[in-house]
C-alpha cells in the first residue's frame, strides 16, 4: 500500500464537499493507494498525472493524482466535476511547480 498525501488546495476543496461525497472520496483514495496504476494515465502536458473517474449523485467527478514511486507515495492533486477540470489542473500545476 502506498502512503497518501495531498496538495493544500485538494484538502481545502475536499473539506467543503458534502459528507456523503467526502466519505466516497476517502474510499476511492484508499482504493488508489492499493493500486495506483489502475486509473487512466493522461497524455501530453499531464503525462505524469492519473485520473480516477467516479459517479456520485448523478454527476461524474474526477480525482487527479500522481505517483512518487521512490517514496511509494500517492499525491492527490485535484478533485472536481468534469467542466474545465483539466484546464484548471494545468493552470494550478504550472503555478505550483
């Protein structure tokens, strides 16, 4: 099992979500920590990023993360709905790198 960590922005967003959604996210985070390479790997600018898609309350959510194999760590980057998700993720990663 991989160790889990998250960007501050990810934690702030998650904290504001309804309890039902936070509980579902916790389960998905644990699932990812067991097998981080099971999700879809992005291409191009986001080639180091994996995205797990999951439905909840009739909406599709995306959870972006990357894997630090040297530390055996999964780093959660962003969570949100599909609209503008990748654009916002690119913008955020460029600001924080």
